[in-house]
C-alpha cells in the first residue's frame, strides 16, 4: 500500500473516468483490464477477477453521476429513455451481481469477453444520418429498449461494468439515438445500473474498499473533464474512439481466456 501503488490505482481510475465522461460509458471497459493487468505488471499484488468487478461497480457509480451532472444542460438527457431502460437495467443488474458469486474467475472473464465482443461488432455497423435528427424529435421502440436493457443489466451486473459500453452501441445502432444524446443518456442509465451492481457486490463481499475509495476520488475529478471534451469533439470521432477501445479490450480478454 505504498505511494506508487496509490498513484497507479488513481491513474487507472482517472483514465477510465475521463473516457467515461467523454464517451458515455461507465469506464469499466477500460478499468477492468487495467486493474486486472497493470498492478501485476508493475510488481504489485494482483486483484482477482471478483475484486476487480467489485471495485469497478462502486467506482462506476460515482463516475457516471459525475458525467451526468456535466451533461445536465443542453437537452441531451432523454428522460423517457432513462425511465424505460434505467428501470429494466436496474432489475437485471441486481440479478447479475447476486448471481456472480456462483461463477468462477474464468466464468466472470468469459461473460465480460462476450459482452465486449458483441459491443465491438455493433460499433462498426454504419450509422447513417444518425445525428441529423433534432433532439426534441427523437423516438424509440420502448419494449425493445426495456428488453435489451434487462439483458445488458444481467450480464454487466456479473462483471460490475454497469453496461455503458454495451448500452452505447445498442442506443446508436438498434434504437437510433443521436450520438451526444446517447452519451449523456447512457451515463444516466449506467448510474442507475451501477446502483444494483454495487449493492450486489457489497452485500456479497466482493469489494476491496481501499482501492475503490482511491478510484472514486479519481472519478469525481476526471469524469466531468471528459464530458467537457466530449461536448466539443466531432461525433464521428467519438464513435470511432469508442469502437477501437471496445475492440481492443475484447481482443485482449479473449486472448487471455483462450
């Protein structure tokens, strides 16, 4: 628990939360592999997959709410989408997080790898004229939104990821929500999802509180900074960065599993 270890954990949390605010994800798509591999590479004691998922769940709770706060103005938050998908994903995340204790280390990693692979494929699907839709005229299929959110919540509850990295491709490709509205609304839904995941992880003893506290501090600083950058960046660039991050993570996880 020396200063080098604290700085390492803080930087992992900072980078993940900055990306979280910028791209509308909880940040676990970045922090999960970083927590799993970087401490070991630097000679520190390795976290188990269960510990990583527990730390991620708690940290995402704070990163997502900090990002939502930064997007609260400008009409980017779709309240109807938040209600339908948020309610469904909350139920799913409870189911997944409570059930995760029955899975092996490899089982948790496989679930994460499958979710990342699906998300990566969806991000490379063409999204034509998506951002030409005025924000006040956006509509979506409510039953499909709720069903997909429940599935995402169940899977992400297992890995403590809150599902933002999979919500964004679903909202862009399936529901056809404009990019900036997707980013802001996904953060709000991710926050709701992380409530269920966090309660499940804490109640089943899967959270290491010391590194989680360090990453929470990093989240509260970095997520709003990332959100400001996301508002200024071209939407195509935002989509491309997210696609590359998800694809890279999926490849790394599956190489280790196989």
